[in-house]
C-alpha cells in the first residue's frame, strides 16, 4: 500500500512540474494533446464524450470541445454533489457555466436536467496530476473519478490528459484506483495494457 505522505509528495511534485510550464508551453502542448486525441479510434468512434473544464494548469480542453461540437459529438461535464458524488450533465457551447465549491466551472443544472449515465459515455477525458506508463494515475485526492468509475464496463474508454512532465516512474495502485486505458501527452499517446 502506498504511504499517504508519499502519494501527497508525488502529487505536489507533479503539480509543481505542471505549474512550472509557461502559458505559451501549456497552450502549445494542449493543442498537441488535442491533435493526438483526435487521431485515436476511441475518440473518433465516440458519440458521447465526458470531459472537464481545465483548472490549476490542467490540460486545456476548449479546443477538444469545439472539435466535438463541429463533428456532431455530444459533450458532458462533471457535476459534484454535496454528498461527494459525481454525475455528468450535457454541455453545449450555448450553456452557462457556474463555479462549484471547488472553484471548478460546471453546467448549471435544474431539477429537469437529464444526466448522462456511465454506460452511455463512450469516451471519458480525465485530468491527471500524475501518471505512470501502466496507466495508474494520481488525481487531486478526492476520489471522485475512482468512485464514479467503479462500475465501468469496457464500453467506456478512459483517457487521461496530461503533460509529459507529469509522468513518474511508478505509482502503486490501490484496490479502489481506476487505471486509464490511454494517456495522452504533447509527446506521446500511451495505449495501456491491462
């Protein structure tokens, strides 16, 4: 089992490496990630994409969302519940985003919002704090994606988006951790074997 302080140290190390990138580098790398993503079968074949709005210098997803809308793909974004749950709500370029308690933009929902069920998500784009070549990831530590994906089937392809500087040699996988199927950086597309 990975020592909590070790995981915390790795998380901080990866965040510092990500934050050290200049704005110009982040923009250039995000575009490269977007181009790499567009070439994957998982993205090309998907009709329903679950994504995120970048914060804390995560890989920017705006160009990815634009590409989705231009090619007829549907986009959904995470909604964080008061009970620490996560659900995905539809997102279009006409939608207004509000800021949640973590200062993350999310679609404004109503009692009539139709949330997208996990089995209907073909491709899920996941922000990473750190990752290794086996597809193990370090997130922010809240466990939202791990809990949400506990019942995922092979029909949902999980794609982590990161910068190459966030790659670390090895992450010890906990029993509840969900690994990525693919990790894409500005330099490589890692197709991971389970």
